[in-house]
């Protein structure tokens, strides 16, 4: 083999090697993702029903952080909702003027308009015991509403959860005349169309179906020619909403896991000891917990967080020196499941290293973090403005050797 042929051969081998490596990486990533995703346990019941996982402000901030068109979106009273119509030969879209409210027998039971989408998601989640993160993940899966700055079409804008926009309706839209139903689809648009009705009714549907499957969720079901035994009520409900494993349920799982955590793993009580240093007479701390536990301060039996919340927030006193608090995680019946130690160390002002002196050791620590933004050692940021600078040096100087 001559030099030119050898170079060409070497180049081909390198390209093939890189291709094989790339394929192995992709395949490895696929196996990892598939190992995390379970066809029979897409989401636990605890996560599905965790209605307190987000506040309305947190929902809106999340939407804004993703650049969603739903961020700060105030639902109007009437929305033009497209639905497919046929004359027996061709298919086109017509619009129904749909009021965003729940009307029963001519009486308005609830209104969804004049609310932000975030507020509506929160309100409906609270009323129907559904995790707002479930609603957000469905919105993304069905219409990419979370990550799009503009809806891809009037259909995705007004049917963002594709609730009751079934396969027959979709088939009609693409020209399968036998699947069309002019009067039926008009009424469906009136009854369920528009972002307000879509969110409200889909969330209520999840609640209703969840309650109906409490005793029968683990009966065999056939999904995509696979017989499955669901390990949670919520998994059975998701299959009823969309009866496909891939890509529908896998996409739901992936969005939820990407943005928050694996939905098929319950939250756990945070029991790792926490040490907090502060210059202030009090400090606010947070931690995670199971939604089925309460958190108490052991010494005073003070309730910190009740059932139904995934986290706790506690403001405690820091009188000086070291103060220790113990938290107890208790079941509803009072059984103690775990404990957590909170150690609060209050330093006198500018005593960065906590030896009760303000001296060259503290100056050295401040110098090591000079001009750092949000430093890894927060005690060097004496005025807590996020930057180590002349203001902090001035505070240290004014407390020198005190």
C-alpha cells in the first residue's frame, strides 16, 4: 500500500471509529434514559397528586424562564376556537366563539377568564389535587406550549392540552372525510376549546379518573400491543389520557425529569445535618420532605410544615455562639420517621472564621475572595450584597479587633 492509499485508509478508519463512538454514546444515552423510564410506573401517585409543589408565582416564573407564550398571559372571556368542517369533498377550519367559563344548564358555575394561565393552573391544581408540574408537562408534550414564544398554530393555541381533541378529530382535519362530524366538533369546541377550558377541564378530568381507578388501576391493560400492569393509579390515568407508550408517555417523563426530578421516584425527607453560619440574630432555612409527613421542632413541638407540602421553611433564632435545633419528621399518626439536626453558628460582625476575633486571619480570607460574586464562603460578603468589595473591607475595618 503506497503512502497516498495508506493516508486515505487511515482517514476512513478514523471516520468509522468516530462514527462508532458517536453511535455508542447515543445508544448508551438511550439505554440510560430507558432504564430510568418505566412503562408501568411513569409517575408515582405522590408526585401526581402533589398539588402544593408550586405556587402561582412559581408557575409564572417557570413559564417566563422558558420563554413561554403562556407567561403573564391573561385569559380573555371569549376565544375563537378552530374546528374542522367538511362539505363531503374537502375539509377546512371554522371558528367558534367560545366563552372561557364553566356553564351548566345556563348557569355560570365558574369563570376561567381574567386570570393568568399560571393562576388558573394553580387554582385548578388546588381544587382537584393535581400537581401543577403534571399540567405543565402535558402542555409541553401536547403543544410545546412551555418552550415556544408563540403558538405553532391557532389549533395548538386554543387546544394546548389537546383535551378531547381526539384522533378522529385529527383525522378529519387532514382530510379523512369519514371521521368528520361538523355539528359534533362545533359543540366540542364550544364545550372544551380555549386555553382556559383546556386547562380547567383536563385538570378536573385527571382528578375524576384518578378517583375512579383507585381500586382497579393494576388490572391488565393493552397499550401499543403490550399488556401492562400499572404500578400507580396515576400511570393508569396517563394511559387513559393518551394510550401510547412511545413517544407520548416517554416524552411526559422526560420533560418532568428534566425540569424537576424523576416523576417515578417519591420525594424523600431531608435528614442530612445542616450547619448554617450567620451574622444575623435569626436565619431562615429550608429543606425537602415527603408530602405524607409533618415536620416539628423537637424541643418545643412546634409544627414547621404540615401534610401535603414537599418542603419546609423555618426561621430560627441565632442568639450568639452555636445553637442546635432538631427537626422531627412524623407520620400522620405521630410516628417519628427521621430527624434532622440544624446547627446555627452566629458570628460577631466581620469575624469571618468564627474565632471571636476580627484580625489578620479574617482580612486574609476577605482578600482571598476579593471581587468574587456570590462567593463560595458567604461569610466574606459582610453586607450580603453578592460581591466582595470595598464595602465589605470597610465593615471589617470598622470592627477591627473588636
